[in-house]
C-alpha cells in the first residue's frame, strides 16, 4: 500500500456507495451562504459513475422546467450530507448519456423488481 492509498483511506465512507447507474437518487447537499448553512436536495437519475478511491464521482441528471440539468458530485465530498436511493433502475449500460437526447416518457428508466 502506497502513501496515496493511506491518505485516501481516511476520506472514504463505506455507506455512500449504495447506488448504481440508472437509480433515482436524492442528493442532500450542504449549501453555504455567508455564515448560514442549509441543505438543498438534488433529485434525479444517476447517468454515470467514474473514478476510483477517494476521487470517485457520479453524475445526476434531472429535468427542471423542461430543461435538462446535470450535476457532477464527488462521492466522498464533505458537502454531501447523504445520498438516498428513491428507486432502483434496470439498465443495460454503464453510461446513460443517451438520455440527454430523449424527452418525456422515452427518457424514463424501468424500475427493477
């Protein structure tokens, strides 16, 4: 084990990696405005996961007033309070970038049973 692995081991939380690509998640993000803090929820579909170790990231996509919004979150960031899985999706791909071109019912992901 090298020095980088030892440093990253302190930042990794085991409870964060409980979702997969295709799942609908609620990401509770801590927003700091001046001296105040509040929690903002970003709910959408996970369209990709990438990276390894403490540098692991995931992308969440949602529709806001008919416009697609994507956010990339570092999985082990201190600004993420919790990640809640709303529903599990059944997909056959590792990256769901094709959802960017779809609208309406075509952009829905089937739920796994």
